[in-house]
C-alpha cells in the first residue's frame, strides 16, 4: 500500500516555523528593550509573554468548531493572516493594552496552526507512518523557535526592532501561495447533531483517549511550563553553588534550548519511525517518563558541573521523546471520525499544562524553593509512567491470548 504524501506536513510545519519567528524573537527582545514597546514595568513583560498561552485555553474549542466548517486550508490561512498582523504590530504599536491584543491574536493564530497541523498529519499518514510524521512535523516547526531566538535578537540590534517585525510579517504573508498549493480544504462532516453528541460522549467514556489528554497536560506542564520557565533559574543556582558564578546562566540556557530545537528535525522523525514498529509507542513513552522523573529528582542537588550538564543534555533528549510519543499516541486515537474533537481537546489540555507550569512553578519557588518544585514535578510523572506500564502489560497479555487462539 502506498504511503500518503508527506509534502503537506512539511509545508504546514515550515509555514508554522516562519510565522513563529516574530513570537520567538519577542522572548529575546522584549525583556531587554521593554521601554521601546511603551511598557512601564517589567511585570507587563511577563503578562504579554504569557497572554498567548492563556487565550488559547478558552479559544481552542472555537477553533476546532471552525475547522469543522471551513476546512484545513482556510484555517491555516487564517492562522497566517493573524500571525502576520500580530508580528507587524509588535514593531508598530506602543503600550501594554495594544500589545496585549496583538499577543492574543498570536495565541489564536497558534491554535489554528496547531490543530490544523495535527489534522494534516492525520490525513497525510497511516498507521505505519504516523509516529514518524508527527516527529517530522514537530521537528520542523520547532525550527521557528531556533531561528526566531538566534536571528531575532541579532537582527533587532543590527537593523532595528521595527524593521525586523515588518520583515518577519512579510515572510509570513509570503507563505500563503504554498498553503494554497499543498494544503487541501477538506473538513470533517457530521451527519446529525445527535450523532455528534453521541460521538463526543463516547470520547469521554474512552479511558485511553482521556489518558492521552492527561498525558498531554502533564508533558506540557513539565516541558513547556515548569522546566522552560525555571531552567535559567536552576542553572543560575547550580552555577552559584558549584562555581561561585551568577553570570552566564541565560546564555547557557539559550544554548541548551537551541540544541534541542536543532536536533529535533532529525531525531523526532527517527523516534517516531521506531515507535511505528513492533513494540509501539507506549514502551518508549514509559522509558521517557521514568528518565524525565529521574533527571528532575537530581537537578536541584549539589552536583559536579559535568554531571549536571550531562543530566541537562539527557533531559533535553528525553523531552524530544516525550513530546513525540505523547503527540503520536493522541494522533493514533484521533484517527477516525472524531479526529477534530480529539485533537481539539488534546491541544486544550496541553495548553492548560503549559499555562499552569510557569504560574505554579514560580509560586512554589517563592514559597517552598526550587528543590521542592522539581521533586514534586518528578513525583507527578511517576504515577503516569506506572499507569502506562499497566496498560502495556494488559495489551501484551491480550496479544498473547489472541496469538494462542
């Protein structure tokens, strides 16, 4: 059987990466040049950089509803237009409230990109290629983070913030012809409202689907929430304890984050392809969860610097595995007539985890310290690994019984 074309996946992933450039640049530029943006306090920077995640929590369901009526191509084009508008606004508008609107526009754009991307992966893959294509999709759009952070800050200093945001918005608009050429405009059809209600009710009765939602939430909470927001603080504390240094933590953090986004386009598809084979995704997911818990439990301890860096490197590899396996499990379960509903809720749960991570993380650091935060995060992961291990054992038992017959 011929494998579906992966061209639409590559196109939507690269278009997403291009449209991300302005958002990722903002994470480097705004904390340094916040007065340029007409801001009066640093707390406004924190709110603006998190607003796009918060808006996605209530908006995801509406975006899923839109995809049922307008199709993938129209949804992705809406995402590009919103991304271009928000990126252009970063350099043109001044003041907290106007920038807050621009950040919310990007949050809505990302919801359209994320759900549209998952749907494209589903329509362009089969059971033998889904994991590989999920990894390919995640790896390619992750390049937007890499180049946005590396080039955005550099270009902002050379040619100015306003010029960079205008340039990035032009790049975004220039991707529209590729969307028209390679992304089809199919949409899910539903027979009657009664069938729709029954289908959504069945989803919540399916323990495996609900488990994938919880897994997406916890993985996003750990990777995009807690670790992404507190890693620089952790490195700063570790450098101060071990080396007596308090400088360079931001540079090291940026380098470590860049490493993952650099290898993701190559490693993530390979991991997905491995998970498409005999043993499937669950054993790899279990191993990644246990490895992540192990690393998180050791991070706050007083460690030799070489061992600490080695653990950071191992954890970054593990996050690639976690994200690829979590997304692939959800894609497997979404394949079928409920794909938009499942993907919408999976994206919603992931966004909740990513939004809760920084909030709860910094509250815990203030009250209990960073050591307690990382140990608690490690403890949250272990029960999830145990749960998936039980699921895997049941599947193996059922398989053996069927083979025995």
